[in-house]
């Protein structure tokens, strides 16, 4: 198939592009490189030049809020482009990506007759008062809080995606992605796993907000990529939670990473940020039922792989 991946030079997008190329698809990656890196996808060309020669992989530097280049048609579109890591610093760019960017990519999918998969997020649930979170839960979101640009951009993107399905007949899939980690995370991306690992390897204190009693669920990148592929291949047009159902306290995650790295790091505590969710864990019964999917990489194994990546590679700034 001919597949478009927006945000394909980013952390998760590059793993998805790699998986699709390995699966024999012709992949076009769009990324403005504001948070993604060419180095994340260079190996698709430089270590396997036959892929480029056969036209199975292409990269286009492009901001999706601007008119898109003529690069279609496509059979599938994976829309991952969004300033995930720095949305607090870039609220307007984040909202534009969710609104204007999503509209442009949906228009392309409509013109091509492509299946459109939106990478949404567990952030649409806000600081949930339903636990674990199920897809039918409408969320508890502060629309004017410091996290609101990302939350509302994704909530709007979901609404726009459903509107295109209803009014223009686009075949859509909506993935509500919970915390994902693995190689190629930037050390400064604000994610808790990358922050803890890089601090531990440097022997610096790990920053823990509040008491560390708040919980998250962490899914390894390869598991998440398989979930996205399975969802795109399914006929499920409802939002689907994708993530690990294993919940861990942030305090315990910090201790685990200190142990796995053999670090002498301690912890430093800071006030809990406004609207920071107290508990976050997906109910993945729908994914199990309609996709036949659930994570297979344990948190300990995934953390060990990620730590090894940071030991061996110079993380991209």
C-alpha cells in the first residue's frame, strides 16, 4: 500500500514508518522537524538504499498547517503530527496542528479515498474521575489550564475526524494513545521516562512532582506501533484506547529506573503541576476484542532496552 505518516520523523512516527517499510509498504513521511529528527529515519535510506531506489520510502519536510505538497494518492494516512513534547511552550502551534493541520490531512484522505487514522491521546480524558478510563467516558478537562492546548487540540481533532466520517464518508480510525516510551525519545522532551533515564545515567536527582503517588501506564514503542497497524487494518471507527493496563506510581518508576541504571541518583520533589492527572490507566477491553491486541513487552524489559539505547547512542537534542 501507499502510506502517508505525518510526524514520521518523530519518536513514535519513525518507529511506525520503519514498521510499515519492513511490511512492504510504500511510505511517505511528512515532518516539519520542529520536534522530529532526520536521523530517526535516515537509516531507512542509508542502511538499505534499495528502499529509496524502489521508491518505498520518501521524506518531505513540510508543516501540515500549510498547504500540503502534491504527494498522493495514498491508501492509508497515519496522522501523528503534533508538538507533543513542548505543547506548553508552543500552545498556538499545538492548537493549529490539531485544527488546521488535521483538516488538511483529512482533506487529502477524502480526496484519495484513504483510511485515515488519527493519533489522539489519553489527554482527552484530562484528570479523570473514572478509573480505569474507558472510551465511553467523556473526560474531565480544564479548557483554559496550562495543559489545555494539547488536550483541546486532540479533542477537536477527534470531533473533526468524526465529522469528516459522517459528512464526507472518510473511513476513520481514532487511537487514544496512553504514555508510550522507547528509543528515539528526546532527552528534553518532557516525558517522565526520558527525563528519569537521562538524569539517572548522569547521576543527577530525578524530579518527582508532588508525592509521587500519582500513577501512569507505560507502553513500549514496538507494542504501540503494532496496535496502530492493527487498528488501521480493522473496521473499527470508534475511539480505541491503546496502552498498557499495568499501572505504576511515579515514585516506584523512579526507583525502578535508578535500580536498572545502577545509578546513585536520589530524587528531588517539586510541587504538582496544575491539572496533572492523579491516575491514568486505560481499559483496553475494546482493543483486545476488536484488534486482538495487548502489550507483550514488560515494563522492565522495555526500560532496559531504552536505557541501553541512551547508553549507546547520543540522544538527539
